C-alpha cells in the first residue's frame, strides 16, 4: 500500500525543491527591483532638492528633501524587513507556581514549580505543626489582561 | 541628463507645470499601470511572504519541540544509545481510521485501533527511555504526541505553501493565509503543552480530574478499566462514585469503559451521572467560567462518549454536565490560575445538581474527564 520512494521520485523531489527555491529567488528579485527603483527615485529627489536649493527655490528644495528621505527610509526598511527571519523566535516557558498547604494549621506557601511536583503529593512536615504538607494547586499566572470589546 | 529628462516630462504627460508635478504624475501613471496588470500577483506575493514567515516560525517551533523531547528522554529515561532516530521515526507515525462505508460496529473497530496505537506508542517510549517509571512513561508519551502534532501541522502548512507557489494559485495561498492565525495559535498551544508534558505540569484540560481528585482525596480508591480510579464518597447524604483517570502521569484513561463498569457493578441502580470537563470557550467568554448542561461532556474521537451514552440509555439514567470554559491554548498549556480557582465553583455547582436532581440515599456517578497529568488522587 505504501510504496517506497524510487530514485526517480527522489529526483522529482529534488527538482521540486529546486523549483520552489527558484520561485523564492524570483520573489526576492521582484521585491529587490521595486526597492531599488524607489531608492533610485529617492536619490533623484535628493539631487533635485540640491538643484532647487542652488537655484534659490527653498520651498521646493525642502519638499523634495522630505520626499527623498521618506522614500529612502521606506526602501531601507523594506530591505531590512525582507532579510528578517526566524532569528528572534523562541518558545516562552510560562512561570508555573506550586501551592503547598498544611491541612491541620492551614499554613500556606507558594514556590516555583519543580519537576516531580503534582497536586495532592505529600511533602515534608509542616514547620509549625509537624503534620505532612501537601501540594494543593499548580498553576501559571497570565500577566497580560485580555482585551475587552464592550459588546 | 536627469534634469534634461525632467524638462521633457511635462510635454510627455500632458502637464504644463513644474518638474515635481511631472514626476508625481509620471509616478501615478506607472503605479496605475503596474497595479492594473499585476495587482493580483502583487497581492499574492504579499500573502506568500506572510505564509513563508509563519512557516519559518512553525519550523522553528517543530525543531524546538523535537529538541525538548529528545533532551527530556535523555534526562529521564537514561537511554544507552541516542534516541534521536527513534524519536524521528515516532514523529512520522500515522493511524488509519476504520472504513465507514458500512458504519455498523465502527465504534468498536475504532476503539480497537486506538488501543493498538496506544500500546504500540507506549512500547516505543519504553524502548526509548528504559529507566523511566510508569508515570514518566505516560508524560513522555504525551510529550511525543505534542511533538508529533507540531510536526504534522508544519508538514500540512508546508504542503499547501509549496503547492500554492508551484501553481501560483491565489486561491490556495489565500485559503492558507486566511486560516493561518488559527493554525499558529494551535501550534503555539502545542509548543506550550510540550513543555508542560515534559515537566509533568497540570494542563487546562485537567480541570475535570482536578475536581474529581479534590472530591475523592483522602478516600480509598479502586482501579477500574481502563487506567481509571473510582472512590465512593458521601456527598449531601448521597453516595457519590467518583471516577477519574489514574494520575499523576499524563493519562486520559477510558471514562467510557469506567462508567459502564461502575453502572454494571451497581446493577444499573444509579440515579444520575454528572460529567465534569473543560469546554471550548467562544471569544468574549471568560476563562474559568462554570456552566451547566445536559449530555456526555467528553471530547476525543467519540468512542467514550458513545459508550457512556449507551450505558446510561440502557438504564435510563439522567446525564448532566458541568463545563469549565477555556480556549484551545489554555486547554493544552499549563493550567491558568483562573481555571485552578474555578474548581471550588465547580464543586458547588455539582452539589447543587445533586441536591436538586437526586434524593437522599441515591447513588450518583461523578466523572472528571480530561488529562490528569500532574494531578494525583
């Protein structure tokens, strides 16, 4: 029922991955082209602003300067964004707490979870009454409040 | 040369104004023409990039899950050889559901397949981690299942992503991009679950067993098939037969078989069955909210629900349910404080149901449904 992959299958898979990476390259080139055009236009704008400034047209010079800088900043931003990958990703481990209680004297303490803890596990005797303490709860506290939508 | 070109631009674009308005009008025309012909394609590339970003994240989560699993196995199970190859083989395991063209008897076929799967996976874990105890084996099995789920999600998203890129079909990419936030939420939940299973922490789904454990703690328990425990506890002058999966290892047991066995043992003389489980909340509902209803509150493939319904219908026993609201992320990640705090509210609600729906001296079955990881009895 489950055929083992033959040499031709492997070749096909290899081709598939090559096709896939070439498509990816095409997208990058496409994006790069747009960014480069915007970058070139921003440089033209900056040159024009210098020209306008020399001609004494301060208002036009300022206008072109702003446009040039905005376009340049945007293109650099897009370029950096496209290079940004999964580097900053990580799985955050939440802080889990264990509540320990003495059933006799109601002494309660909370500490960080340790491997081997479980709810209703008997622990060392209570510091106050010498009765065995037990774990009554293990939970994580979620700090951020959920957004409410008033509906 | 640039300035000379700009001088000519007004005549080309019909403008008689200065050079800046010529540049702007030229840009407008270029943008208009580009979007006219390539608008959909640009939109698709934007979507592809979005999916690609999520796919990288999924790959990272999957790899991280595999790493955590292997490290946990090495730490707990003390294997003599490197378990990586066996873990990779485990991650690719599949289960074929029974043929449903003739649905008669399909529940028992599915039950059998799930039993075989469970035994097979447990045996694999024992081989991977020979030094681990029964509780640790259950926790490791759950850890591996979470890693398996992450691997599966990654492969499915990658499949549609590559298919979309190969065919350059907007509709394949669009469908994937539309469901991606939900897929990512689920993947992040499984990543969180993986860590909880590896450490043996109670998860949100364990609220049912936690309520049952709180009710039966201090009373003598007996084992019932399969992987469950039962204890007889007096509540409000009634006899409550409390059932939960045997903890503290990661285990959901088979509440269907346990309820059937207890009803059979008492010759059908049970006056009510109350099931406690975690229920999926809708957006806008509060985590840890306790609600009440009718029917078998149990998820999974449906085998246990079928068996419970079959047993209660046979003896005409009323079936009540108390559910604690939480979302999928809360259900498989370490238990939130709001859910742990809801346990007392659930017990109050169960007592109210018992007082209102049964008489003194009656027998009631209370079932805490869910994964009992990190919860003893």
